[in-house]
C-alpha cells in the first residue's frame, strides 16, 4: 500500500521550495506587524505615564497655591510669583520639567482682584524630546 501511494503522487512528497519561501514570507510579515504593534503600544504607555506624572505634579502645585492667601499669590516675593517657574517643581519627575503660575486677571502694581484666576502650566520634554504642555486653572476668592 505504501508503494502504490507514493507512485500515485508521482514520487513527490513534502513542500516545494516556492511553497516554503511563500510560507516564510507570510511568517516574516506577520511577525513584523506584531513587533511593530508592540513598539507602538509601549510608546503610548510611556506617553500616558509621563502625562499622568505631569498632571499629578500640576495638581500638587495647585494644592500648594490654594494654601496661600490669594493676596500673596501673584506678588514677586511669593513662591508662586506671576510668570516665574516654581522652584520646587523644576525637573522634579520629568525631563526639563517646569511649572509656572500665571494670573490672567491680575495686573502687576494693582490690587489683587477678587476672584483671582490662577493658571498652572507644566512644561516638559517627553521621551522623544518633544515639548509637552498641560494647564490647570482655578478661581481663588478671599
């Protein structure tokens, strides 16, 4: 029975070189796509972690500013002086990180308005050295 079977196929058994090469090409394309999607997924995860870290630092800075009396926030002697980076957050967790407080409703030299708008902005460079920015704002009253 074994001899009759092999004679019916014309003496051929297994795959030809062309079939084998086509199978290898399909396997390489599939593996390349899978590895590419893993790299993209890893980069998205890194971006998300950096954004969450930046937002946490931004919320921390805002919480500290809320503890200061509104009349003392924008003045030049304050840690949260208008337009100046907050020293304790410089490079805290992220590359080239700075957090700056600004007060859109405040004019230097005039009385601090009530309510006072407070805008905190964090800037940093992500893992690919791209500049990133997030902002958070609130209103402070006396």
